[in-house]
């Protein structure tokens, strides 16, 4: 779990056994200097993992109503295998912004890029149908 260095220091002062992880290399030394154990974890560096992380972060930005940040994350290059997920989330962001036409286009793209027998395709179709109007 990513925790602030201040929280680690406070926990140590209170006598807690503290273990921490943070992907930033500089934090490792800070954690150790406070007497806490640092958990080294090898993060995957493959492109697909990065694309999935970007998708998840865009979803979080949507929840935070940071629509521009979410859309910017989705604009990055990603594999064709994830196009359905990216387009679906783009549609969700557009719905949240009240941009029905753009949401409809994104959902249609998600359906077009999905596999014909995919159950996910049905979920996106439900979202598209819920928009009403043009089909």
C-alpha cells in the first residue's frame, strides 16, 4: 500500500511494526531511514500491464469527475486487444459529461471492436440502448 512518509514516521513513533511499498525509488531510502521495512516488489514492465494500469487510472479519474484527465489517458496508444475496454470507458466518460452523441459513438466503437460472442458486448449494448434515440 502506498503510504505517506509522514504516516510511516507517526506509526513508528507509536511503536508499530511498519512495512511499506512505493513505486518511487526515492521513497525506499526515506522509508528505511525511518526504521520501517521496505517491501521490494518487481513491477511488470510489459506494455499490456501499463495499458491496463492506464485504463484503471482513467476509470478512477472518471470517479473523481476529472474527465479531461481521464480522456487524456485514453488517448494514448494501446493495443487493439484493449480497444473495446478503452472505447467503453470513453463512452462512460461522455455520459458523465452529458455528451450523448459522443457516448453513443464510443459505445458503437466498443461493440464494433468486441468479439461477436463476447458477453461484454451485451453489457456495452445495454449502455448504448439506455441512451435512447439513434441506434
